[in-house]
């Protein structure tokens, strides 16, 4: 997957979890939790969807690396390259 495809996949997952949320104006360098008012359950839902849809396991120790859209892409790019 390309960086753009990874970004679209993340935004799609967030839109599924927060249908009332608007991801169109997400700043890729600001924390997703702050921009979209994600709580810890929403964040866990994102992690679970990554595992369910793409087979990607994100260890709890790596959760801080998923704070922004940009950091998500950097973290996921090597893991999703072959998808």
C-alpha cells in the first residue's frame, strides 16, 4: 500500500467508528484524539479494526506511535507494504 492508501484506510476506519466525525479537515501532524475527540475505547476500536481488516498487530507499547495521522502512516507503512 502507498502512503495515500494507508491514510485513506485509517480515515475510513475512523469514519466507521465515528460516523458523526468529520475527517476531511484532519491535520496530519496534530493528535487524532484531540482533533476528533476520540476516547480510549475509540482508539482501541481503531487498533482492533487494523488487526481485523489488515492483520496488523499493534502492541500496546506502540500505541503512542499512532497519535497523529502522519505517525500512523510512518508506523504502518512497512507493515502494510505488501498489502
